């Protein structure tokens, strides 16, 4: 069985949807952000602050390498995993890549109470969201499927993914 790999911007629902899918399909769930935190031994905010984003991206790629040999898992990948071509290539080897998307205002509403996302801890977070989304849009297009989660529940998103997977396997 192929991995189901969820990519997409912060706040698009990857964590909740991956949990629903792993429970429903009885597949293991791998969260790349959690794996990076275990590997480095500190939270992502501190990795960004103390070691910088390039170091975080290096750890992210190492974790991708580890999980890309896995099969039959649901993978919750961080929002920036797509910016490295090798990451996408590796994740595609055994996985179907599904990109979750949402409008910038919706992303803002969903992430505003959360201080654990260093890239959004900015004076004008909506502008930052638009800016990063714009820079990443070509990368997110590398996904096999895209689902806009702005106006639907995590359960509905999971149901759409199950439908996609039924036709794929
Ligand atoms: C990031 C997204 C975060 C986390 C890190 C960087 C990004 O993951 O990996 O803060 O570059 O978009 P989530 O998308 O799970 O919040």
C-alpha cells in the first residue's frame, strides 16, 4: 500500500486530517515535525531561533529520507517540505501526495492563536501568509491532488482523500 502524504501550507488541516485517516485506515501516522523535534531534541520554534531555518530544512530532509522507505503510512509533512525538489521526489517514490490548501484569511484564523509557527510570528501575519503562499505556489502544484479545505470540515477532507485512494489502489 502506498503512503498517503499530506503537504500544504500551515493551517490547512494536515494534522487533523492525517489523524482521522490513520485511525480510519489503521495505518501508522508519521508527523515529520514531531520527528524533527525528537531528532534535534527541542521544539521547532527553538530550532528556528537557535539554529536557523537552513538547519531546520536540513533536518527536515533527513527525516524525509528516513520515512520515504516506509510504506503503508499516513505522513503529515510540514508546510515547507515541498520547497526541496529531492523531498518531493523521495516522498513520491512510495506515496500519493495530497496538497491541502486554504484561503489566506482562513489560514490566519486557524493559526492566529498558535505561537509555535515561527514563520507566522510576524507583525502582519496575513501579509506573510500571502507572501509565502505566493512563493510556494509552484511547489505545491507538484502534488498529485489538491483539496481546498477552506469551507469543509476535516472529516469531509478525509472522506475526499479516501475516495481518491479507493481509485488509486
Ligand atoms: C513550516 C511549517 C510547519 C513547520 C515549520 C515550518 C513551513 O509545519 O514545519 O514551522 O515552512 O511552512 P506545519 O505546516 O505542520 O505547521
